[in-house]
């Protein structure tokens, strides 16, 4: 049985967005901010958690991440705003 997983969105110091998936949000955020996360975020520190969504397994979180990445920035921000209500 797979554990729960999350799709998350970070706001980088330059204002760009980074999307990923993880099974432990706090640990992953710490890794990103330590400079040992994704290559994209390493040069855009610090990052802040903007949004996350819980899924029943890694596969579902990865699918959500892939769909989210296809959206325009405007669509991503609207999705985040809608999800935070």
C-alpha cells in the first residue's frame, strides 16, 4: 500500500513558481531551502510554500503535477486561489 503524497507549488525568490510532488512537505521544503533541492530552486532561494494538495498515492500526485505544469501562469494562480478557499 502506497502512502499519501502531495503535489506542491513553491514561490521562488524571483517570483517564479516551482511545482513538485513529495510524501513529506516540510522535509521537502527544508531540502529546497538548504540548496539541495531541485536545480531550478537552488539559484532562486529562498522558496516559500504557496500551495499543496493531498493525494492517496504518489502516482496520483505525479499526475496532478503534470497537469498543473501544463497550465499558464495565470491559470496556475487562479487554481491556487480557488483551492485556498
